[in-house]
C-alpha cells in the first residue's frame, strides 16, 4: 500500500507489524507500540513477550476473561494463547539481556543520529523518575524499533543530532518508525527507507541530521 | 531457618519484623501483591522501613496503605509513578520518602544475586545513562557494563497461589513476577497463599519455589481489586 500522506497511529502500527519477521520473539512497549499486536497477520507465528513474566501473550481481556493475575507490563488485563509460558522476573529480563528476544518496539521522546534513545524521563525538576524495564529493553533485544511521531506538538524534531533528555540507552536503536518516514540507524548514520507524504529533501530541511537514501 | 512454619494468621506471620528492616514486597502492580501480610505489617507497627518492590503502591491498598501509614523511609523500585500512585507521589513531593529508581531487570537480578550468594555483577543495562552515574564501569569483550550490587532483604513478603506443608510454592500466571526471586533474597521469607495442601500433593516437577527458601506460610483468600486499566 502506497501512503501519500502522514500515517495515522494505526497505519504506523501496521507498518511496524509488516516488518516484524515471521516467528520472532517480540516485546511491545507500553502505549503506542501495544497497537502493533492488532496488525500482526494471522499465522505470523510471532510470540509476544511481556516483561512481567509471560511468553505468547494474547489480546487484551474483556468481560469475564479479565483475571487480576494475568496482566501485561502496562498492568492491563490480557489473555494467554496456547503454548504460553510464565516465568519470574529474573528469567524474563535474562531473555532481554541475554540476547534471546528478537525485536522490541518502544516509544521515544528523542532518538539521536547514532541510535541513542531517550524515553524514560523528561528531566523536568518536578517529574518523578520512573524507568521500569525501558533500559533493559533498550539494550536487550537484537533489534530495537522505535515508534514515534517525527515532530512534537510544537514542530520540534524528535530525531536529533544528540539527545537532550536523559538517555535510556546508548547506540541501541536499529530503526525508527515515524508518521512521515522510516529510518535505519547504521554505522554510517541514518538512512531513509520510506517516506509518507514527504520527500528526503523536505526531511533534510526540517531535520538537523545527515540523511542518506536507503540502498536498494 | 529450618523447616517452614505454617501459621494460622497473617499477624503471626509478620511477627518480629523490626523497625528499620529492609522488606522485599512482591507483586507487579496489584498482581501477586501480598495484601494480608501488608495489612498485618501495618497493624504490627514496624516503622522506618526500606521497601523494595517494582512499584510504589497503587490506589490506597497493599503497599500504598503501608506508605500512607507513614512506616516507610525509603523505596527502591523501578516504576513509582503511575496513574494511581498518588499516595507515593504526595510523600515524595513533600520530601517525606526517599526513592532509588532501579531498572526493572537490574532490580530482579540484584535480588537474584543476593539469593545466590553473588558478591556483585556487571550489567549492560543503564550504561551511559544517569542511573549509571557514580558506578564502576568495565568493558568486557568489547561491551560496556556497570557494576551492580546485590539487594538483600531482612524479610520478603510475597504472594503465591498454593503451598504444601513443606513450604513448596506454585504461583498463578503473571502474579508470579518477583515472588520466586524475592523468596531467595531475604533472611526470612513470609508467604501468603490461597491454599495450603498436604505434603505430597504438589507435583515436584511443577514446584517453582522450593520450601528451603520459605520460612513462614499463611493462608489468605485472594483479593481482587479492580486492576489498573481494566475495562
């Protein structure tokens, strides 16, 4: 499907879902990334990990299926799929740190041109810091996908030369999915894989980071 | 120490917890939270506590009730701020409680290390972030790590689904969360379970926490609060 306009959150979730390899073990972060699950094709064989201790998590629970002992990392009641397993927290985070998880999808305040991630703390003096599993996930999965709008509400770019918010992880992001473009973060810098309703030249004017067109 | 004791009441189960103790409290949000043990701890009166838990209380039940009662001096947790963490938020903003934020995986692994007799370990989590400041770093095989120290509890209060009279435990679904790790990491582990069954009636292959890690068990009915985010 060709998109000639910026993506809606649901369209963005569908684009991320499209790029998740069949059979991958995947962790979807709290918030927008959770939506990706709704767009995974039937039979994709993707196994969802939730860091509070479960593999093969099913969709959100409704009505009589709500069980207080079965929630996702956002503490939303969920369901289990056949073949699910439960485990304690040390095992759950070993799955990340130990490099067993294929992909995680996270939200972000900022991503730098070298793949640094800032998504846990705005650094505001009155904010209560809370990190959860964000730092473990950022360095733990084989591939870290970020999903965000490219610009904040004031029009400030969130893909930046260097993060100004406190970091979650260093050089950990592999790909950035935004409403107007998808970027790969590589050793030689950022490359643009796709655009939605914009062009690389327009992006070059609005971003303060060097951009290449993706090969192939 | 020695064999697990099965007690009649939560008040007996928390007896002897001293002022100033470090208490590991199980649960992820409200799933697996040992409500009856916490309520008994509030009645018991121990104060000046250091609490180690993933969150810093939800609503006004469980851990939030303990905080509200003014018994907690310091909290180590990964995710204090939530839509319903107003009890903690107020204490923190008015300077009446100390907070150490620990990445969730480091929190679990630091307790695992305590329970396993590990002196300290190098973790790749938080390298290059504010949470690594002041900590020793080392590059091992080209990757950077931060030195993390064990978190040992004087007591652990955890919830499990079922215990046998040996103190062997099984858990239920994602309510397992920190329970098995905390059970190993405290000098005295106190567990509330929905059911105590006779020796020999748990499948040994299915035991998650062996009774050697469990000191006191009390039966208490599971409580079901509205889970945050429930529809």
